[in-house]
C-alpha cells in the first residue's frame, strides 16, 4: 500500500461521492403496491407469450403488486409514426408509471421477435434529462415451439442493461409452449410453471429492495459533472 499513490488529480473533489450504506438503509419506505408493466411479443390470437404474461400478472397481483399489461396491437414501427401516436404515448406513460417490468417474447429464428423489440425501442433512453427505465427492475421470460433455448432471454438481458435496468438473476424459458397451456389458456402444473413463480417472487423482492433507493443507486459522478442540457444532448437518440 505504501507504494500506491492514492491521489486522484483528475477527480473533482466537490462532486466525488464515497458510497454510504446509510443512504441505502435509511430511505423512506414506500407503502403503495409495487407497480409492474408487462410486455409480450406476439400478435397471434393464441399467443403463448401473452398467456405466460397473464400467468405472471396473476402471480404479481397475488404477491401484492399492481400490474399493467400493454397490448402491442396497433403500435407502429419505430420511426414510422410520430412520438405523439396514441399507442406510443400509452406505452411511454406506462413505462414511467412502472417500478419494474416483465418482458416476455417468443423465440423466433433464434431471437426475440420484432414486435418485442419495437416496444422496447419506443421506450426512450431519456426524456429530457430523465431516463424512464433507469434503476427499475426487470424480469425476462421467453417461450419457444421447440427445445429450450436462451437466445431471446439473453438478448433481452443485454437490452435491459442498455436501458440501465436492474435485471434480476432468475429467468424463465418455456420450451414447447404449446404443451404447457390448457384449452382455457392457463399454464399447467410443471417445473416450467414453478420457475415462473420463482421469477415473479424474485422480481417483487428486488423491486421492494431497490425502488426507494434507485435514484441513489444510479447517481453517477460523470453525470453530476454535466448540466441537464449537456446530459440531454449526450443521450438524445433522435438523430441516430
């Protein structure tokens, strides 16, 4: 240690913050039900990603949460309509309202669907200097028609990181989904179903743990050095 130069000449001491555990444990705890936005990635009449989303919603409500499920029907492709489009505004308002999200996509051609990606792409990285998804929790799930695969959930994890979300460790990938739901659209008892219960339970726990301290968790030295105008200019994606 004696050989280590501990000086930080390139750090602005007035903005440098030593992480403080009391700011994590001393936050005022919210008493309202945790709020979750659920997105699914198919428009089929019998959509297994939608059926899985409905099962997740039932579990979240049973665990004390409040849910909104976004219907992607009628959502235009990104850049094919103005941001004022009613479906875009509905999605963005729900994203701002939520404290956590569930993204559920079919795996098609080894990837999430374009419908799933379009929804995520319409949620901006920033609205002015505000990031609508930053610090919020995320659970990812997928359904497939064949053997179990993790391509779609892995891709959604990358997107969750890009959106600066707290993506929980657990996830669900339901193989041969057509076998896992009954005629009424309810998921049958199975190890797949138990995993969905596990994922929703973990999502609620992580949301309760982080929602009140999210502003502190995502507070960054580099961004404290920027004005709101500079931050908006840097993260604005409209010109890309």
